[in-house]
C-alpha cells in the first residue's frame, strides 16, 4: 500500500508541475478528475498536498493545501455512500439490480442510515487522522523561538478551514441525503467520530502529544492553540 501511495503521490507531483500554483480552479479540477478515474486515491492527495512525498526533501506544502484535502475528503465520502447504495442492490458478481421495490419496504430507515454513516466514517476518518497527525508533525519540526513560522501559521489556519469543510460535507451529504436525512442528527455524526477516536477531544490530544517533541517555542504555542481550536470545532 505504501508503494502504491508513493506512486500516486509522484503522479500528483508531476501533474501539479504542469499548472501554476495560482491556478487553483484548474489544479483542483485536475486532482478531482484523477480521483474520479481512480488514478489516485484521496489519501495520496492529502499526502501530496501536505508535502509528505517520501524521499523528496524539496517537496513543499501546496498553496491552499486544505482545499485539496477538502476535495479528497468529499470524494471519499461520496464514494463510500455510493458503494453502500450499490451493495444494497448487488446480486453478486458485480451485477446490481432491483428486483422488487417491496423487498426494501421492510428496511428500518434508522438502521439503514446508521449503516450508511458507519461506511462513510470508515472511509473518511483515516484521512482526517492522517491530516491532523501530519499538521502536528509539521508544527513540531519548527525550531523558531520568537517569530511565528509562516508554514506553521499556514497549516494551522488551513486545518481550521478543513475541519469546518469536513463537517459541512458530512452534514450536507449524510444529513441532507435521501437516506438518513430525516433520521440522523448532528449528534449522530459527532458520536460516530468519537467512536473512531476522531472527535475533538481525541484530535486535540494528538496536538498536545506533539508539544513534547516540538523543537521551538512558537511551534509549541501553535500546537496548543490548534488543540483548543480542534476540540471546539469537532465538539
């Protein structure tokens, strides 16, 4: 899996070099196209956006990295929901067919909605935890004592924006979807994140754990600040 991810990140790095950094619309469309055609995975997109490119020490965090991460998260969420819907009508061998609508009449809408949410969380929480850990890693590497590092400020602000985007994606698709929209609430989503150790408290703990390995005072301040923000947004 790691070799596959590294290959996908290399593809993104090369295709990213084709377009200028300021052309966010075209670059975003390109990344989305690569995901839709299963050339790259959502996880490889966030790894590329946050400059975890293996042995390439010259790799830089992408400008507006959180927008690419948001695209990756949204794609993973939609894909999980689509796969769940397809599995309900799959007769085996990859053939999806609805024989009789009455077969679905006895389904419990609440149970179906919960199962759909579970599948969505399984696909997206690993991305959320990776991004949190990677951002903490970047901040912990800062050795600045007096001046706030620009890269550190960028990832902290990006993390705030990404968390809000993630909640928006979940609320709009899981709560606003045709299945579960009138059954589940925001509380169900928050409990779902908590069940997979991705609620505000758990993510904030990742930030605080990184404080002990941080090399600079400014990095420690940013990590502490981020922990409070994460806990508040994902409460």
